[in-house]
C-alpha cells in the first residue's frame, strides 16, 4: 500500500497519445509518457485491498482475470510511490522476463480486476509497468547476467516468440546451454512478424534478443525444424527439446469468391508490411499495398484491428472492420460481466481512434456476416453482407440468425481475413509424431508440458491455442521449470 487514501485523492491518469492524424503518417509507437511525479501519483492510487486480484491470473467466465505471470503489482506500485525505481525493477523482473513487451501490447487484464475499479477507475498498472522497464534500460540497470556455472545439458527451443524466448531465458539462467531455432530471418516470432511497429518497435525486441545472446543463448535463424533439420537429428543433439512454434495455422472462411484476387489472410498482409518496412522502409514494394483502395477487414479481434491501422498508414481510400459480435455496452454489465472479470465495454482501440479521426466515425460494423465476394475478371470488386443476431442455447452453443432485409453490398478492393487461428502447423506435429487435442493443439500434460514423445516438451500457443503474449511468457517460464526438473531431478527456477 502506498498511501491509505490515494485512490480517493487522485484520479486515474493515462499518458497522452500522439495525434491520430499525425501518427498515421509514420510507423513509430504512438504512446507518450507520464512524468515521474505523475507516475508516483498513479502508484499512490493502489489501495490496501487485502486480496489483490490484479496478480491472480485466473480464468473467470471464459476470460482471464488478473496477471497471468502473477506480477507483484501492489509491491512495485508502492516502490514507485516511494521513488525506489531500481527496487521496483527487481520486483518486476522477478515474475516477468519481458515487461517491455507486456507493458506495450498486453490488454491489461490486471486493470480489469483492480479492486479500485469496483468503485471508480482502476490503477494505471500497464503504464507503470512500461515506465519501470523503460527507465531500467535508460539508466543502464538492465545488463546481461550470464549463469555462473553450466550444467553440461543442452536444450533446443523451437520458435523464438515470447514463449520460446521466455523458455530460453529461464533455462539459460539455470545453467543449461540453450539454442533457439527460428524459421524466419529475424528473432522474435509474432513480436517481430505479427505485431505492427506502432505497437511494438522492433528495436525493443532486438534489444532483449541481444541481451539474451550476451547471456549465452544461441539464436539460429532461417532454419525450420522438419525441413532444414529433422526431428530425429534434434533429438540426437539435445538433452531436451521445447516446442514453442505458436498457433500459426490461420483459420479460413468458406465463402463464395474466396479465390478472387484481392482477398488475403491478415497475417500475410501484416507480416509482408513489417518485413518490407524493416528491410527497406517499404521501398522494395514487397508487400500487399492498401493505398487508394477500399479495404475491408473480416474479424473483430486484435489482428483485424492491426490490419486497420496498417491500411491507414498505407493510405487506403476507406477501411471497415467487420465483427460478428454485437456492439459492447458503454458500462460494465454487472449481471453478466461482473468484477473481477475483464470488462466487456465499448472502447476505441488505437486503430479505431485513427480511422475515426480521419473519416469521422468508428470503422467497425457490428453483427455482420459476410455472404460472398464478388469480382470482375478474377479481381475483387465488392462484398455482400447481412446483419445477424447472436443467441446462446441451453448448452452454451452460439447461434447466429440472419435478419431479413439487412443485406448490403460494400465496395471492396482489398479484404483481409482475420478470424483467428486453428492451431499449430503440421510440420512439427508430423515430424515428432505428436498427439493433438480436439482443438488440434499439441497435447501436453497439464502443468508438466510433456508430450507423448520422450524429452520433447510443448509450450505457448502451440500447446494452449491462440492467446496473449503474457500467457506465452507464463507458459515459457513454467515449461522451463519442468524441463529443468526433467534434466536435473529438481529445479530452483520460480
């Protein structure tokens, strides 16, 4: 607790964002920062709540409540209030390997379960988290900490996203020799290719990769397990293998006209833009360009929202984002969405703010079902939709009913499909002969991360399905502890 009455004395304050019209002209991060004094005041709003749900990391009603990596939030809020930044950084790193990532891209379920939110506005936890780690790097407090001893055990980590990086960081800390394999040309997985630079600048990712390399982690790029190196070769060379390949198999749509030119998967669109930007500042033209086009994004999640923001920066003529869900209420529905569940309320994400500033309205269309794509000479021309109503039957199954008379035709030159992911790609699954669950994720023993194959473990989205970066870090840390126990008989890792 910082001060007993801080949550009553001070109002929630967030840092201002860069002007939407100005920031769509570049690809830089859009957040500004609070001053140290403002951050101290925000830390003072953390109350003596007895049971801090903010760091519980449990699932309630199908959504996560609190921090999945169990960040010690009240402790570092108090330390910031007292001006003890170095100590706050130590507490933050105790549970989270990469707070510079979560402080930027996590949707902050911790804030949704903050006790202050019961009677007012929650503590600005995410803002404080980012401020602590950013100051840690600025002050030179974050330095390589290689292990003092090596165990002689070798571990391969397949996939360099947040789960793979967290696994590697923890196992290296335990003294094992860790090699991370990545099929792309850059390390980071979806942190690099997936999340746009305006949400997470790639020098932030590379800074942490460089730090891990200095600590002894070896990174190997442009190498796909199952193609460049077989699973058997990997098992011969290493004492343990941790698969963190993600859930990268994009979900398709069975819609008439899907094969028309101009209809693309969202990740092809995002990744192409990011790679071209990193390679040549978009000068090579090796990306799907939305300039002067009517763009429609099918899918109401974060991936679809990132497509909206990217299209705006390309200079699209218009952009609309479809969602099958209804528009959320302005205030939390206490009957169906009570605290400490994550609040399902209407908000404008960064891309929606930008589109509204440019075009005058929220770019989202709610309760919309796409019926068909229509083209001319094989090229997309328009898109047909109908409004729907969603109900839930007694078994919990969602039922969508089309509403007569609500059909609409939309001009469309470019469509991005962003309706989620089905699970991991088959290459690794087939290569190692892994069992899969009913959702096609790699089947691994709960809490153990062990697969049906000796010395092969699985973690992250590959095991649990498409999820948050913070869950991937949690999975990587937990899997590392189980691998350490497998190799050494016991583990000192948290």
